[in-house]
C-alpha cells in the first residue's frame, strides 16, 4: 500500500525527536524494525528470481517451445525478464517497510471481505476505474494535466498490450500468401480472428503502436514543456528522476514513428539505424522502470486498496475528529495505521495523529514561540 499517509510533524519542544527522525547516532539508536536491509534483501532477490523464472517459462510455453518466438526481438524479451526481476525485487522491498506493509495487509483484508462485498458490490470496480483508469484525482489539480496524463497512460497501456505479447511470441500474424492482404491473428498458436490489412480495422491492427506513440508524444511533451516553464516545478525537479523518463518516452515514441515513416515513404532508408536506436531506448527504459519514477506505475494499484479501506471505514461512520477544533481528520483505521507505523519506527508522535493539519501548524507555531524563540529574547 501507500506510505503511512500522514507525515508526523516534529515536536519543537522535544529536541530528542530530531535525532530519532534523522537517525543521528549521537542522539538516538537505530531500532531493528521490519524492512531491515538484510532479510528483506534476501526475500527480494528470491522474489525477483521466482518472478523472472516464471516469465521465462511463460515465454517458452506461450511461444510453443519458441516456435513462434522471433529471434530479432530477443533484446526486448531479455529486457522484460530484467524488468520482471526488478519490479519483484523493488516491490518486495517497498511493502516490507512498516507503513506500506501494514496498509498492504489491510487493503487485501478489505478486498477479500465478503461482508464489504455484500454492502458495496460495485466499490472495487468503481475505484479501479476511478484511480487506475481515468485517474480523476488528477483532474482536481488541472484539466490540462489530467488530459496529458491520460494520453501517456493509455498510450503506454496500448503499447504494452501490443509489444509484450509480440515480444514473448504469444501473438503471431500470419498470411497464407506470405504478403497479405489477408492475415490471421493467433494467440498461443490458436486462431483468434482474420482480417484484411487494407481495410480500416486492418490498418488499426498494424498501426496500433503508431497511435500509442502519438498519444505518448502529446502527453510527455506537455509535461516536458511544463517542467521547463513552471517555476515551482523547476525549483524542485531532478534531471534524472523527473526529466529523463519524459525524454525516454519521447525518444521511444518518435523513433517508433520514424520506423513507420522510413518503411512507408523512404523505402527503408535509415531503417537499421532507427531500429537500433529504438531498441536501445526501449531496453534501457524497461530496465530503468523498477528503479526510477516509473515505479509508481507498479505502486498505483495499491491506492485502490487504500481507498477501499477508507471507503469501508466511512460506511461504518468511523471518522476521527480533531482534538482541538473537532473538524474531521480521517477514518479511524487510517489513524490507527499511522499510529502503528510510528510505534514500529519508535517515533513518539502518536498523539499528533489526532489533530487536523491546521491545528498541527498552530501547535507547532505555539511551541516555537514558547520553547524556542524565548531563548533569543
């Protein structure tokens, strides 16, 4: 699941808390807690090895013992195996942290609850559509950002649904004549449908990646433009973390479109160079996904579980109010999750979870005036 959800503020009146938060050995000790590097790293390596091994087995079996596997796509297939290992490794490490592990368990518990399903049978599909598909929470920030994000999202989804099965040899397109226009689409060796490459449906089938590239270019270009124009964004961005992913998406999409342009209008001129460039961009991006900003693609489904926990708690009217102003703070299970995580981390901020964000700022300001500033008078 996502992180604890509420970042506990430091108590200005408790100097020892700074050491606990920063890990300064002079003022605190480092407790042993879930997520310690040793055992977690071992489990993560094992998870990565199992997942990547299962993918290799699926490639072999799905391509009918490599009979339908295209050796020209071997670099892409190898990159997906590394991707599977990296995602499994990083995900295992992520959910081993105290906050994520706690929310992860709660999310699955609520997801498989028969009582919750009877009370709200449409909750899970609705949240999947809202938080994963249409991502309406982005629309509250900016309609333009939402449209751009949707362009990238659906472009990448379309590209993945086409390229991954083709790379693994699960999909094949065959022609009885060897050159069309009639083609058969087969999945795992079984014929699914036949189509004419010269009609509209056939054109979409063969140019699906081009359509995905247009969507990705539109969305990534907007975010790249925004990151060079918006002062607030520029001040906090990092080149490797924020800009490289956008540049990689644009390079992949543009080089893919140029491959189509070369084959249609240049009689294959420069095709070999563009193919190598495209392959290098795709392979490097796939390897980068588990260890950079793209990892939030893997994390995002956990948001459904978190929202489901909050939704079921609201259905039970479990809302905790602020101790100072009596305004609603959050659902009781969410607050208890934060408290449990703070206990795991041995951070003595549990009482702060019972205050709303505004009252936290007021209390911190009051503590500063009474305990810190008076020392300079």
